[in-house]
């Protein structure tokens, strides 16, 4: 049997593993857009949000099957008690 603290630790680690690719894509596109803004001296605030939202949405859609498998495996492990 697992303790509640261990269950929360494993759950948070799983959330981190699932979120890293999506957040990494947002971070990368944000850096690229910021460099573009610095080079062209365009200081539009909304210019950085639209590409980030689009890329993060596309990455989420592309990784949906992997995320579903990870979450199903995690749920199975939680209910079987490791």
C-alpha cells in the first residue's frame, strides 16, 4: 500500500512529465518571437501571444495520444497500488 504523500508525489511528477513538452514548445516559440521583435524593433504586446497559443495547441493535439496513454497507465497504477 502506498502512502498519501507518495501518491501525491507520483501524481505531481506525472503532471510535470506531461506538461514539459507543451510548455517547452511555448517557451521556444516565445523566445523566437522575442528575438524577432528585438531585431525588427516591433514592440506589439499581442504579437507574442498568438503564436504561443497556436503552437501550444498544436503540440497538445499532436501529443494527445501519448498523454492519454500516460494518464491511463498512471490511473491503472494508482488503482492497483503499484
